[in-house]
């Protein structure tokens, strides 16, 4: 499968042999268990739950979850990055493994009690328990201070009322981390996190949302109507949800940046192959100076993005990745990904607008990258404030 790294990109020094062995495992798994079924999943609007259990059995879920719970026990984000890269290269955008491993996992490993870890993590790693995190609401996206879903303590329970939207894995999820307001007077500082399990009375799924891209990745509305959640499902400390989220958002944004760079590398590699073989006026289209210069510019920018991304992964592993650096990585790489996809569609001509061509799928799937996980505008705000402005 074509990839920029196969031809013009700089040699990487991020990964070690053990990571490349894991890459082969991921690539083999995806080729066998996901690629042959993905078109059908896109038509259905979600993946088959069985692929999650198979991924768990293959050791792809919970790479940094302690081994005692069935995880890989590897506190090394490079394993997470390898899986995301291979899913991008395979075009299996319906698999929600990245959200599960990269975004939800630290909440369950770092903020939970011993009892919660024993209850939730084995299923997390086996694929029996698919997870999601519910922050966004119809009236609150990037602004967490606008969250209106409430959680009121009533004896040994909290009673949740409210609505969430744009929730990835929302339909399949067995465990959802829900952001709810426990102090109505405290703004963003009155939020708490709750683990809401499938089947909890008062917890209902709404419609499956009809998205422009990522067609096989189920995205749903969630409703909570007098939903009684045991106090033992509080994750972290009451009214500390904002701080817990802030601590984990850099990892989420790093994961999105990994997908952005991998997606850009892949579709640029596909387009380079196309430019070498597609002819116009008796010569390959890549030999025309305008196209050659455009591809040279894209290859340069993608290589720069890869270099910064690898630096950020190294910084994260060392515990030094800052909120501002994660925001830089998220906005720059995702904007680049959409640019690369757009230019590659243009280079494919009419074929680039056909869904049967991977470049069309990449174009559709990439557009949301600059939106979720914090919009480009919010990321620039974060960076700007870090400059003292």
C-alpha cells in the first residue's frame, strides 16, 4: 500500500524494532479482520462488535493498561501511535480503537479506584466493553463551561439529566464517561466525570448521526432522563472534572495529530503513485512542472509535520508535552491533512470525486479533524495565551 514514507520522507528515528514488530501485528490484523468488511460497515453505519473482541484477543486494546487487567503494560505512546498509523494506512476509519486506547484509557487507569479498575479494565482490554467519552452537547462544544447535563446527589446515587451529541462510539459503547455538572454555580469548575454503563435505567441512545465522512464510525446522541448512577461510578473527585479533562486533553490532541500526519502521508503516497502512472498529453501528470512543484511542497510540509509530531510523541513519553505544544500539533497537522487531501483530489481530476477512489474517502474523512478534539480556532487561542497574549 502506497505511503509517503516508502519514497521521499526522512528516515524516522522514533520507533524501535519492538514497535515495528507490533506494526506488523496491527497490519496483519487489519488486513484480515477489517479491510475486507469495511465497505459493508460503511453502508451499515457502524462496525461489527465482533471486531472489537478480535482486536482484544490480538492484543491491540489497552496497550498501556497494566497487565494484571489484561492490557499490554507498556507505558509507551509509540505503541498507540503505531496502531493509529496502520488504521489510517488501511483506510479503516470506522474502527474506534484510537478513542478507546488513547482518549478513554487514561481516565480509567489514572483516576479510578481499585474496585472500578477491576470492574472495567478487563472488558476494556478484551473488547467486551467498548468505551466512549461524552463531553459535547447541543449547546456546548469546545466550551466546557457551557455543559448543562446535571448530576445531583441523591443518597448513594447521582441522578443525571441532559443530552450529549457527536459522541464517537456512542451507539456501541458499553461504558461512557459522561461530563456532568455537579455544582451549578461554579462554571467550568463545577464539573464531574461519571462512568455510565449500558443498560442503566434512564440512559438512552438517540439517532445515529448522518455524517459527511467516517461513515463506519458510529456517532450518536445520548440522553439521560433521571438516570440513576451509583456514587461508586464517580471517576476522580467531585467538581474536579475540568482539571481531569484538562490534564488528559493533550494526549487526545496528540492522538488526533498522529492520525492527521499518517493520513496525509498515506494519501500523498497514493497520489504520487497516481501522478507517476496517469498520463495526459502523452506524459505522466507528475512530470508537469506545476504538479511536480505542488507535490514537492506537500511532501516538504508533511515531512515537517512528521518531524514535529515525532518530537511531541517523545515529549509525551517523557512527561514533558505541554498543553500549548499539543495544541500546536493538533491544529497544524489537521489543517495540513485537509489541505493535502484537497490538493490530492484535484490532482486525481474527476476520479478524485468518485467514492470508489481512496482519495475521495480520505477527503471526506479528514474534514472533521480540524473540528473535534478542539477546533483550530480554540487551539490557536490556547497557543496565543501561552505567548502571554
